[in-house]
C-alpha cells in the first residue's frame, strides 16, 4: 500500500518517522553544512553583506557554533541550543540584527550553495530550504 499521499512532499511513513537531522546524516553532515555556509559568508563575495552583519553582532566564530547548536535541535537532533540557553526563539536570537528581504534572500542563496557543496540530496535540500525560507521570512524586521 502506498502511504506517500498521507505525508507532505511525498514522504513515506519510514522517512516521516526519521528526523531531518538523521536523514541529512546527523552531526557530521550538519557540522559540514554549517562550516560550508560560514565559509561562504566569510570568504565568498556572495556572502559579503552577511559577513558585515555578523561582524556587527557576535562574529563568525560565534555564529558557527550557535548555528550548529540551533540547527541540531531545529532539525530533530540533540537540542543543544535549548540545553544551553533554555529557548530556541530565533526572533530573540536575531533581535540585535537588522534583517531586510535582501539579507534574507542572500542568506537563503548562501545556504542553498552550502547544501550543494556538502552534497546533500535534492530531496533533503528542498525540505531544508522550505524550513529555512519560512523562518528567514519570519525574521525580516527592516525595509
């Protein structure tokens, strides 16, 4: 019996029961994704605007650690950020940063590139980008 119609995006029951964290490869691949993303922010011209925003905040090194912690729990793995800070409120985390639609779009483009560089499947990329787009849009707080 085909149960894929009962799950969003054609997920099967087995895949729906497994966290996105596990499906993307757990800690190792998540760490690789975060490192790739921040390498783009830090060294690639496509990430220049975001690099400047990070320098106004807590810096790139701090962001590499905290994004890994946050994404771990956000994607269904260990809740590292919550264990450390008692919450995972992304608005609170970003309240000190002006985020425009342009910054959101650049963030999403850099993340899409990082996903490609790490070599995650198109299915995982699509699911990640859907979640990231929803959250990034929520964070827009300036023109």
